C-alpha cells in the first residue's frame, strides 16, 4: 500500500503559499477595489452635479422671485388704475343721477308753476343728488300749506335749501313753494 509523501506535500504547500501571495497582482481579483474606487468617484461627481443643480435651482428661484415681485407691482398698479376707474365711474353715475334729478325737478317745477288751485296735484320733486322720491312730499298746495316742523325741515334739507337759522315756519313754507315752483295761490 502506498504511503503519503510528506516531503512532497510540504514542498507543494510552500509553493502554494508563494503563489497565493501573488494573487492580489491579478487584475481581475483586484477589480472589487477598483470598482469601489470608481463608485466613490461617481458618487463624488454626482454630489458635484447635485450641488451645481441646487445652485442653478436657487438662482432660478431668485429670478422667479424677482419676476413675481414685478408682477405683484404690476398687479398693484392695475388695482390702483381699476380703483381710479371705479371712482370715475361712481362720479359719472352720481353726475348722471344729479342731471336726471335736475331734469325731473325742472319739469316738475314747470308743471307746478301752472297749478292754480289748492287741491290740484303737485308734480313731485326728487332728491337732487340721488333721484329718489322725497319722503312725505306734499301732494297738493293745501298739503304744502299744512306742513310744519320736522317734515318741512327735512324736505328743505333734501332739496339743498339754505334755510336761515332764525327762519320761522311761514318763511320755510315760502322757501319750499319757491323750490317746488309754485306761484302764490289765494
């Protein structure tokens, strides 16, 4: 029976150890370290690209903020112009109402100037600023003659009459007859 050759085994083990020590010199076995180095390099480049993109994004955001601020300024200016147009429109509407009221009151005064009887109907005057009917406006010359106190004062105030502070009721009625366009009726 054959016996193991220990001397040959020791020689081969020494030879195997020498050869295994040279394995790191094989490029394919060192590839793991090279791959890791390349991955580290790629990660560094990706970080640089991300940093650059963040910078570009920040610059774009700053520019958009400037553009948005300009749009806000333009919008504020448009709001101001719109407010001015609204004001002009309101003034024109007020002026139109006053003109219509003035025409209505002129026509009423002409008709009232022809009233000769105390029970004949009076043409109603309107508020000269708004064109709205005047509350408790007298319907006849007789009703005008019977007005006293607060109703008389309110009608004169709505019509914009300057009533002297010391004016008595007959004086106020004379002023109202003039505003209404009435002639003296006996």
